[in-house]
């Protein structure tokens, strides 16, 4: 957990807290979320029962551009793109088809794309934004927190504001003053509640 | 003659010698798997003849090991089929038990998770009761386990081995009345069991299951069964040939005091009842043939000697 600045699990049962710390670590690792979470505080009280997760996200500004995963080789009348991995190949082709039409884009094999007589310079092609991983971040984080929370806790309240997030779950109706508890947990991390 | 459960592993070449030998010695083969060039036989053999089987199978590079779980059907009771419990730990445990010869079925509860909302319905209860033993996989919090276990064990008549996050001593303290076995520090986790300490935990579960089953075996031995369930396998296979067309991996599942026949009850119950054992004694006289709650299968419960006065 080197990349997460603050990571605590608070629970009246010491052993339970230890297990949940392990679960949270495994789930965030599996979902590739460790590098985007900056601070995370989990509070579980099985007696109430309630599960609260509050935290802070790092700012992600990295957008994936064509140049990040492909080499653009300009030749006469055409450009050959050699990609190293296929992760973003499908969204890239979709953008090319829309921008240059299908007859100017050819894909002879898995790792090669050829553009014929396109009205763009190699630099412009390299700068095209293909994907923005931060778009699905909140969705992924909610899914991960649902995996971490005990399964029976099906009544949930999720709040995501910019870089701060709150996830509260219980099997009973959530208390009206749940905000106080959430604010308290944010203060434990040394943060102001959203 | 005491029959003991063992696993034979060896090459496929001339393995029929071993099969014939086991049958000639009066043993029974419960399951036979052929995996590529290897044969795995799960069988019951007379205790005094194990050395003989070892000797004869030595030139074939065969290996005979004790597997106390052969001939048992175990219910692995998972609280749900959600990502929270699957594939770890439920599948890991079910698979490990299977590796030692047991037939394990995963019973997942419709309303298992949670504390107040947890419940067990009649179908789940009956399905669990059709097994030899139930292994309950609980969560990490003692508060929740203490609260929900009275609901989840209501009506369960088979021995229960309870696995949970808290320590074994804590589990023993909070479960009242006590269950038959406890394994602590195995709650919910989200990683594959592959490290040495995790595998040691799985072994601990196996030891606990074996201990509880051993106790059950002793109970059965006090009032022996009218017929040995593994013996019925061969008889049913001969006299109800339709069982050979069933594609399920174990069309006849041997239990400690019975047998699950994976044929529809309505069509085949009468035929199974009429299976002749020897000297004109039929299966219907020494066993109850009941409809199973698992699909439309037949469950055969062999009656003890005290009830039938017959021993074949």
C-alpha cells in the first residue's frame, strides 16, 4: 500500500478490522484502484450495523493519446501505425473511421493500422485523445466499495464530489444524522467533509 | 472385513489389473477418473489388503493413499453466490474437499448474507439435510455470526462444521448449543488460497471434517447398516441400466448411509425399489427410497440392522 497515503480500517472487533483491511487491499489491487486512491478510511460497526468508507482521490490528468501506445511512421501517401498493445485499438479505429472515413483506414493485421492520404500530420495523429480513464473511475470505485462492504448491507448512499467520496451502507434504513458520522471520519483523516 | 477409503493413482496402462484386484478382494470403486494418461480411483478396500494392492501396482507406478473423505457427500454452505464469497473462499474449500475424495456440493442460500435479514428456507434446509455433513462458511464478525447462526441452523440434522473469521475459542463461546466442529480464522477473503499458511488452513478444515465424519462413522458402526451403500452402486448399475446414460459426473453418489441416484423419482423409484440384492432381498426392504429435494433425483437411505433385521 505504498501509494495510498492514509489507509485505516476502524472496527470495534480488532480481528474483523484486520480482515477487512486485507479485503480492501485485495479488492482495490484487483480493480487497479490503488494508484488513484489517496486516502481511505473505513469504519464498520457490525452491532449497528453500518459500513462507512470515506476517502480522497488523486487528480488524474493522464489521457491516453495515440502517441502513447503507437508509433506513427509517415510514408509517401500513407501513414503506418504500429501499436504495441491492443487495449485502445478499438476506440482508436472508431475515431479514425469517424474522422477519415472507413475507406482510408486499413488494418492488415492485429498490430498495424494504415491510413491512406489523410488530411493530418503525423504529429496531429499522435495527439488524438483515444480514452479518458477517469470517466469510468467513479463507477469502478463504487463497484469496488460494494465488493468490500459486507454483502448484506444493501441500503447504500454514495456521494462523489470531485476528489472526495463517501460510501455508506447498512442493512437497516440509514439514520438521518449519518452526515455527522461521515464528517467525523473525514476529520480523522485530517480533511474537511465535502 | 473392514473397508477403508483410499485413493489409487497410477498410469492408464494395465490399470484394469488394479480394478479387477480391488473387485476380487471385495472392495468397491466409488469414482473413476481418467485424466490424460493418469487414472484416479476412489475406492473402498479391505484394510488388510492395502499392502497387496501396493505390491501389485508397484510395477505400474501406482500409488495408494488414504483419503478419509471418499464415499461422503459434503454440503459447502455458502452465504450467497455473489462476488463477495465466490470464487474465494467457497470454491477454494469445495475444490479442496473434492481433491481428497469427497463429493462436495455447494449450497448457496437465497438470503444468507447480512445479520438481521439472514434466513434459511425449507428447500435449503432439506437439501442440506440430504448430505453427510454441512460446512458453514461464515463471515468475519463475531457479532453477526452469533446473531444469525440460530436462524441458519434451524432444522439442520446433519453435523455442522462452522468456519468463521474469529478465533476458534471465540466461535466456541458464541455458538450455543455447540455445533460439531469449528475452524477459526477462515472468514471472508478476496484472494486465492495458495500461500503455505492458507493451505494449512484448508488442511485444518479437512482435519475437522474428517474428525466429525469419523465420529459419525462410529455412531453408524454401533448399529450397522443393512447393506453397504457402495455395494448398491454396482447392483443399481446392473439392474437399472438407464443410469449409464446419465451424463452427470457422478450418476450414483455414495454417502455414508445412503446413495443419491440421479434419475427422475417418478419414473424410476419403483425400479430402484425392486433391485435385487441377494437371496430374494430387494433394495426396498433394506432402504427407504425417497424423492430428493435436489432436482428430481432419488435418495436412497439405507436402514440400520435394528430396523430391518436383515444384513446382506
